[in-house]
C-alpha cells in the first residue's frame, strides 16, 4: 500500500502517516459529478434495513482525530448496528 511506503520514507522526518479506512460516508460528493442525472438516479436504490451502515462526516472526523491522538498506523470505522 502506498501509505506503507510513505510511512517508511517519512519516518526520518518525524512525519506520521495514518491510513483511514472509511466505509460509506454521507456526503453531497455525487451532486457535482459529471455523470448523467439518469445514471445517478438509477444508483439511488435503497438497501434493506440494516444492510448498509452510512457514517456521518462528523463520525468519520471523530475517528480520524482518535487515530491522530492514539498514534495508530491504521484507522478502521467500527462495525456498528
């Protein structure tokens, strides 16, 4: 993984690299895509209840801050029901 290489190369400069593994984050990112509106509408299919966890940006931000404070190399989002 590129972050592993960066971690090794930047270690001597006292720069830490954290790899963050978000799952799905609720954002408006897709609103500005160049795709055709029809394609975007087709992709908005509701998943069965409990099938997909979508994190808020605030939750992801909190997990990143947690990683910075605890100095871990990798931060995964917790599995939540």
